[in-house]
């Protein structure tokens, strides 16, 4: 009996266009892949291995909207995708982007879900019903009138899932969708995937245990080719261990989970902080404004702490106050010098003291080349040309970046993440805030970045939904809920109970 494949890829090769001074490498090389109808498949590959490009080729977006050279054939439900227009594939293929900012188009959550349904001529009553049901499924029913730009990163991803549910195409492609989702909604998404009985392909840069619960076929994307790794999650984890994508002893690998000695020096202390968003800032249509209230938060030089909690609990808001992007209405922030002297930290001082790696790297990367990005801050510090060139070369080597003349706009999501980290490494900030930085980075890459920052004695604040990672690398874990810190886990024994307590 002939196999029933929802997706067949034959001898697919792809490279992006060349640019002046930069030759794009061959990204996909004679790639072949077959996915059975009704299966849930996992494709893992290192950042920038081509996962996102592959997903957009399957969805009919590349090379139509990017240019580049392509060869081979792609069939979804026996339909040749490369010769089809994207609008013709809406009911056949649904894709959630790794970066939701690239995909959200409208000014309200309900119209965002309705947009593709309107595009295919769905009747009004059906649209209204599907929009309501989809928003209910992802827990955003009360957010229907809010603008997507006001949502947290995880909430934006939930909105993309709502769009997918409303259209309910034959093939779902989820590009790094589980990253930035809190553990509770990850379980909810797993239930959604099971209940809709569609063909699903999940793309990821690192392993999460929930993949073993929902996926039945496992693939590794490496060297431009897809390698089928069978149907056993246990065997696939062994493959990822060999590739360095899974680190079995994460605590030992990072060397960061150590007790905080008494002589550690404070860098920052916050007391009685209160901050409120107005309706026109975060909760445009909500009946109550969002309020952050934190009685005390302290970080030391060389310390790693994590902020964890549900999407929308206030983690990013707290981080923006720490780095001076937002100013609290009440409370005090004090900065401490290495000599122990302290002074009130205003926004300008906080900006100079801290570095913030945004959830979306495109919010921070805007110059023509990697060299320009790495050198800007050093020039403002009046470094000599020789010092700047030496620093650029060192950063490119340490953070495994492309050549200095490479335009960041053509780099993959993971490379942009590493570039963000390299910029602040050179600026030598006392505090580094890494907002969902584990999204788009493999575990060994993230470990190396933490080691580099910790080696400079920086105080490191991680905002993450990877509870296993937070438990392994942090000296303290702050659990946030409804705009406040409700529990602090400190010390190896307390942090060890974090996973059980939260889940």
C-alpha cells in the first residue's frame, strides 16, 4: 500500500541572493523529506541551519518574497507549492513565524484572527464564530479589542496559534512556537495539537520534554539536509546529545549554580517599586490598567538570577525599569559602585549601567554591517580605531559571528541573538538582562554566552520560560504573578523544587 504523505520534498536546494561584499552560502542542499498525513513531526536544527527558510519555502513564501536561487520540488497534499501563489495555500498550509512581529498585521486581536478568513471569502457569521472560539482556545477572549503590539511576546505567539486554529489548514508548521510560551500554555498547546488531528511539523533549536509527549517522528536538519532519526524520543535525544544540542548535565556545563558568597558586591537594589501602564500603553481596552508592584529586588556582581512566570505577569516590564526604559511612579532604585558607594539610579544612569537584550533582536539591530553594530558603542566611548578593530575581531570569534561586512538584515534569528550579546559584551555593562534569549539559541550556545558574561563579573538577569534551564543556572529564581514577585527560590534545595512547585 502506497504511503499517504502530506508533505514531500524532493532534491530541494536554496540560497539567498548575494549582496555587494557578501556571497550567500548554499543553505539547503539536495534536501529530501517525506511526512505522513496526520503525524506530528519534530525537526531540530541548530540556529541558522535553515529551519525558518525551509518552513517558508513549504508555505510558498520563499523565494517569492526574498529572491534567491531554488531547485527541486515541494508537494503539500500532492500540490506543487513552488508554482502556487501563497494566497492559494491558505486553507492547505498554516505557518506560525518564530518572530511574531513579522506576521501580525492588524490593529486588534479579533481582526487579526479574522483577516485570513476574510481573505478566502468566509461568511460573516462563520468568521465571528471561529474568531470567538479560537481566542477562547488560547486564553485571549478578553483581549479581542486590544492591539497585538500591546501583548507580551508569549501572548503574541498565542495569537498566532488562534489564527491557525480559526483557519485550521491541513498542515500546521510551528516555527519555534513553544519558546516564549509559559509552561502552562505549552501543555495547553499540546492538547490543541492532539484534538485537531492535523498534520503538524514543529521546528526547534533545542529539546523540550513536551516534544517527546506529542511528536511521533524526529528529524535533524544539518548541513543543508534532513536526516530522519526514527520514531523514538529517547533515541533522538541521544542524537541531539552527540550534536551538542542537549546538555545532559546543564548545571555542570554552566558552572553558574553556586552559592552567593557574603563578599559579593551589590550592583543594584530596588525598593517599593510601583509602575502602571495607561490604557493607551499596554491594555488599550482593558477595564483595569496593569500595575507592577515590587517591594524589593537586588542583584550582585557575577550573580545569575531568573524571572519566571506566566505570559503577561510583568517580567519584561520589571526588566525595562531596571535598564531605564521605563520610569516607576513610586519607589527607589540604588546603584552601587565596586567600592560599595551607592547613589540613586535615574534613567540615564540605569541606561549606562545595564544592557538589555530585547526579546525581538530586530528592535536593537539597525546598522548596515556587523562591524557597524559592534563599533557604535565603542566609538561613543572614544575608543581608538586600533582598540575598536581588535574588539570587533575578538567579538566575532567569541560569539561565532559572520564576517564584519555581513549585513545583519540577512542573518538568521539565532545569529542576531548572538550579535546582541556581543555588543553588550564589548560595552562591559555591569548588569545584563536577557529577555527570552533562549529562544532561537541552542543550549550549548546559550551556556557559552552565560560563561562569557559571568567571566566579566556581570550581574545577569534571565527572563525565561525554560524552568529546567532557570533551575540549573540561577542562584535565585523570582516567580512573578499579576505584576508582583510572589516567591523567591534561593539556594540549591529551594531552586530544585521550582519545577514541581510551578507545574
